[in-house]
C-alpha cells in the first residue's frame, strides 16, 4: 500500500466510530430498510434498473464501500454483495449492522484498496458499483479502473455515482479555492485527497477497456434533513436549517452554484 493510501486509511480508521454513529443511526437507515432504492439517487437507481434489472442472485462488488448503504440495499434486494474498503474499522461497523439485520449470508466484507482490490478474483462479478465520495480518495484512477475491469465478468456492468467534478473548485462557503485543472494532491487534517476532472475519470474508464454506455448529470435533490450544501461536520454538530432556507438554496437565483450539476453517474460494460 502506498503512502497516500496508508495515511488515508489511518484517518478513516480513526474517524470510523463517529461516521458510523451518524450514518448507521435509525434516522439514516430507516428509509433504506423501508425502501432499499432510497440508498441511491433516483437517476442512478433508474440506471441500475435498466442495466441490472434483476438483482436477485447477482454477484456485486462495492469498492470503497464507506457507509455501506448501497451494500445493505443490494443485499435486501437479493444480491450476493462483497463490501470492500481500505478501513478495517469501517467494515467492522458495517458488519455489526449486517448481523443485526441478519444479512450475514448475503454480504462478504473484505479489507482491500480500491486501486488494487487485493483478494478479489478475476472475472467474478456481474456488477461493480462505486458511490458518492470514492474518487476524491483515489490517487491512481487507472489502477482503480484496471482492477474494476479485471474483476468484472464478460459483459459485466459498472455504475458510478459521485459528486460532479464541476463543484470541486469551490470550498464549503462556495468561494473558488482552485482552478478546475488543479487536481491535487491536497493535504489537510492528516488526509490526502484529489479533485479529478470529468475527463480524468472518463479516460481512466476508457483506458481500462470498459465501454461507456451512458452518462447522467444531476442536480441536488431537496433534502430537509441534510441539505446538499451543509457539510457532514455541521450535521454532526447539530446544525438545523429551516425548510424555507433549504428552498432558497435550491433556487439558482439565490444560490448561483445551483446552476451547475451536483452529481454525475456513468454506466460502463466490460
């Protein structure tokens, strides 16, 4: 494991308990338990329904599984899921949730670097999915997509969902902090991150011999519990935003950055 990955692993292991306390709370799990599709942006869910219409019995790998919401959702929908993450503590917390809801037979937890996917067999998965917040931690996009291609079966599907790279030049106060083509690395608070462009992600997928089938650019959905423009740290600190303030955030005349897409989804096949 490289120095960058090791440093980020230590950071995620340190923060795993607080992360789990928030995102594995009843508030965030209950909607998924009631309707697994809630684990996905509605546009991404439509892509999943189109390209992997029957999830029952499908082998699915989730690299950089993070909060594992997608992992839990796919398990509830009848898939056999492998949850991969660089942080042992993240995986341990997710495994506790899986045991609580008796998904143990449907989910395998493997500590693995997304850029290597060590211990994951070649040509073994019908579907690979990466969710929000993965690419910012990846220092080797080509390695990541080479190994995603490697573990997919012939004609296997890859779908990604992440923050749109157009938002990366802005800080939490929506002020420009860098140029779009400055991709990093950026080091802060013991973590090293990257701000890849659309072309960086697209070219890494293409160079890995994955065939891009579809692309969606989506705007932030209105969420009164966790507005898109409010950080995780603020939510953890109990910040409350009035509904009318959230409505104002979603009007580009009040919040000009709403003129840009907030999310991006891509579909590719082996």
